[in-house]
């Protein structure tokens, strides 16, 4: 009987956390577009793009934290170029 009670409590807690996380996700005005790779695996890709001159010079002059934040929020356009959403 005790095991069922613990299982129920864990399940209800996880459901509550899921609801809270969904609400926070909807409130995020600037979501990242990195997918399952996350930031860590994108650093090499971004460094390569910077060396090739794909990025605008202004992004290369930013502090690394600012540059990573901006690059994580860009989206691929119709002609396979990256762009930022208007509100950023």
C-alpha cells in the first residue's frame, strides 16, 4: 500500500512540473533554435562559420556570451540564409 502512495505522489509531482514547464516555455519570448544538440556542440560550427566569413562582422565583435545567445536564436530563411526574428 505504501508503494502505491509513493508512486502516486511522484506521478502527480511530475505532472505538476510538466504543467509549470509548459507555462514557462510559452512565456519565453526569445526561444533558442538549437534542437537536441544544445549550445555545447554548436560552438565548433559557429567558429567555423566565423572563419569562413558567413557571419556579419558585427557578430564577430561581440562578447562570446552575447554572440552565442544571438546565434542560438537565429532561424534559417527560405534561401538557406540565417536571419533573426524581428523582435530580437
